[in-house]
C-alpha cells in the first residue's frame, strides 16, 4: 500500500472559525467539501485536539473562509501552526462577526460560508461536522489556494494534527547545502530557494542567514531549526 497516493487527492485551503461566548478562534483546514445543494450543506473535518473543535462543539456554528492563491505563508502560519490557547489569532486580522455570531476572516479571502451544525461523526482523531449554510458571500474574484499549490509552491507543510498529515521519509541527501527544518512547525528551509518573502536570496546557506531571521511560517528563531 502506498499512502502517498493520497497526495493525488485535491483539496483547498480554508480558515474554519468558531466562537465560545465572546472568544473567537479559527484554524487552517483543507478538508471542507459540499455534501448537498438542497439544503446547501458542507462538511469539515477537525482535529479533536484543536481549540476550534471545542468551540464548534459548544456553539454549534462555524464559518469557512476560502483563501486565495496569493495568501502569504505568514498568514497561513498564524492560523495553522499556532494555537488559540496561546494567542488571539484575530488580533490584527481583518474579520467581521457573522450572523451566527462566529467570526468570518475577510483577509486573503475570496468568499465565505456561515454554517449551523447539523450533525457530527466521531472519527477517532477527528470529528466530521456537517453544517447547513445559513449565509454565504463572494468577496472578490480570484483563484482559490489549493493544498497542492500550498504544499509544492509555497513550501507549506502539514502540522501533525492535520487530517492529511503523512509522515514523510527523509531524503537521502547529497545536496551541497543542507536543508534545515523548523522543529516547531515543520517548515523546511531550502538554501536553493532561499526565503524571498523575507528578502533572503536563493542560494543562501542556512548558516549565512541573519541572526534575527525567523521561520517564515511560525516565527520560530534560528535555534529552533534542525539540520535534515
Ligand atoms: Fe516554523
């Protein structure tokens, strides 16, 4: 059995948000899909360990923001690799409170759905929530981010709590410059690609990165990186 076959399944990239009383939280999800059109219903798969899971269970509502292809890594990192238990993810983010009372992220968003939970299925590590769409709006035109694009082009990685996480085997190496992996989020610094978003030119070895350089995804400092 080759579980890498699962990489051929296509996904998008979304922020699923919910609320608990006056508190908001949201997380990156790639498993959002439409189930029926009458009534309009979608399903999301959320890790039980995540704070958003707790919020959806308690409030019975969630929203889905559909991210555009241009969404920066840092923005994805803010929602994907940080926990709402440690930080307020909505601080400094453009959002609105929807008709369900749950937050709707508007930044880097092509459109959003607001849903009321209709049912849930315990899948062990994850819960599948189904939700009837009670509001939806297109914000702007553009191409949605796909999981493959995020993974291949933006060099994104999946946190271990993602439903689609597959343990990757280490490559045999043989390259002149070593790659380094962030021990916090799994981001891999590839010297051949550099980190153009942070002004680091392709061809810059990890050792030559400035001391104040941080992981472009989660903000971890250089000492959190391990050679791979
Ligand atoms: Fe990181």
